[in-house]
C-alpha cells in the first residue's frame, strides 16, 4: 500500500485550548501550502488528561508520522503526548494571551514570563523523553520541521522544500537590492507603512 501525504492525515496538530488556535494556525498554513493533510484537535493536558492516551492511540493507529503540539503557560501538552507515543513530537511554546482579564489594562494581557515559561517547559524534557522545540509562537517553523521529517519518506516533498529554500534565498536578494537602491528610510516607509 502506498501512503499519500495529501490523501490521509500524516500530521496531527493539537493545542491546549481554543485561544492557542491563533498561533497554531501557522502550522496548518504551512502544511496546506505543501499540500500535506493534517488533523487538528484541542486536547488539554490538564483539563482533559484522559484524552491524551486516547489521542496517542488514535495517532498511532491512523499512521501519523508527526504530532505538532502547542501549549502556553506550564505547557505540558507536548511532553505529555510524547510520553504516550513513539511518534515524533514538535512542541510549540505559546505566549499566553489572557483575553479574559480587563481589556483596558495592557498589564494583564500577556503572561508574566512572556512565553519563556512555555519554552522552558517544553525544551527541558527529561533525558530519554525528547520533544523538539521551536521558538515561542513559531508554529510555522513546526510545520516546516514536520515537512522535513516527511521529506525523508516522500521525495517530492523534499523537492518542494528545496524549492521553498531557493524562493527564500531569492526573496532576500531581491529585498537587499531594493534596499540598496532606494535607501533605508524610503525602504522602511514603503515596506512597513
């Protein structure tokens, strides 16, 4: 049987709460761009702990190759799902945005640790229980990393990744030439207005 990455989900995207979807959609956008099918769910390590084992079994029986797990605050979801499966897990630390607090006071909008709590919780897994960790709110990077993993099995994905890198290279060269031509002040005004 030939597995096709665009016919059945090979990547699972999970997040601890619906508010995390604002960040985690970056992973789905990248996977969609590369035509990689994925399945997305909300699973809380703290509020729905019994779902972790069920989800891990589902991911394994469904043939998932990678799980991307995003969480904020204490960020236990990536490590906990990794403890239930041998599928590679990519953790996305999320800067918690508390939209339940007083919206007029910017003091309460973000977590006290600015995402460092999430980053450390995911990256500092015990020896023998690894979770790959991307930067805070870098769900898009998690999507790219998942495609790199899948590229080991699917040659056309590897080619698409190489093309993606070449496009990035050309984009930087183009912007550099434009910056040199118009000067920094005009470049910034034009690019970021």
